[in-house]
C-alpha cells in the first residue's frame, strides 16, 4: 500500500520498517525535483491516516492527536 502511494507521488520506497524503539527506517529513491520535506510529509500523512483508520483508539492516547514527531533525520547516499 505505502509503496503504491509513493510511486504515485513520484518516488520509490525500497525499505520501510520499524526501527528499534520508537522510530522508522525508510530508504527512499526520488528525483531531485522532490524535496526531502515533501517526501517526509507524504510518508507521515498517508501512514498516519492509515493507522488512525485501522486503530482509532490510538488517537486519544496521543498528545494533541499528533502521531509523528515533527523531527526527522536524513542521510543521503
């Protein structure tokens, strides 16, 4: 599902998995016309919507209903 939406938005997700603890690892292949910020917003948006639909009870346990921390780390290779 996530890979299909990413492809529709113009990038590829060869890897998208939960890391140790409370973070997610994503490997993304994207053209230079897509900014890192735009890709992070896409990923947060569609994964958050999917999780809230599948598990609506988590929203009431979150601070101000925010699923993702606004911070992220990016490394290019």
